[in-house]
């Protein structure tokens, strides 16, 4: 049976193409000189609902003891789908419809996630089990990324976007380093036990 928490996670996954399509419609209209603001506003609110659902599904799972294996698998996939697709689209910025994200931001976020996934797969292949402890610094990084993307969708002034952008960059880098240490510790523990 699919729990309510997992249903909220699935809703987040389903909201990703809705958000993206509205951003693309807005950008295409903007490039043609006929942007429909409601596409941008709808994309923003869909993104907000999807972002908030990340906290809601976790709360429901913990509060009502609805943790499930499916939820543990789908939740990070939903998070990455939402953030990666919106970050990449806004970084490409078709038609110059949105304030420009600096190139380092999508490179940092995407490379961190790709390297962490590769590291987890390596540990899984060598050790057989990957223990991932969610870190508060990672949650702060995700929150700052979401705020940054929301500010870009609202077309705020670059100075207003700078604070959440730099905070997102800082916490993303710190969380990457922290997870690298966690992975190295898991790997070293098993290697030392086998010696």
C-alpha cells in the first residue's frame, strides 16, 4: 500500500513537468515579445507547492510512522528532479527571460549531486550497503537553492538574488565535503575490518 507521505512525494514528481512546461512557455513567449506573465506566475507557484511538499512528506512520514522503502527511494529522486531541471533550465535561460544565474551555480549543484551518486554507487558495489545520514547542512543547502530559484522566477533584482545564491553555493559545497567524509569513513571502516 502506498502511504500518504509517498503520495505527496509522487505529487512532487508530477509537478516537475508542469513547472518546467510553464517556464518554457513563458521563455518562448518572452523571446517572441509576447510573454504571458501567467505562465511565469503559475510556474513559480507550482515550484513553491512542490518545494513545500518536500517538507510535508517528511513530516507526514515521521509524525504518522509512514516511512517506507518506496518513499526513501522516491523522495531524493523527486528532490533532484525538481531542483536539477529548474536549475538547468534557468541557467540556460532561453530567450533571456529570467535574471542570469552565474555559471558556477549549476556546475556546483549538478556536479555535487553527480559525484555523490557516483560515490554512493561505488560504495554499494564494493561494500554492499550505503548508509546515508541526512545532514542539516544539506537541508539548508536545498532550502537556499529553492529560495534562489524562486527569486529568479520572480525576476528579482540581482542584488536580491545574491544572498540566497551565495548561501546556496556555500551550503552546497559544505554538504558535499561533509558527505565525502561520511563516504570515506564508511569505506575505511569496512576496509579496515577486512584487513
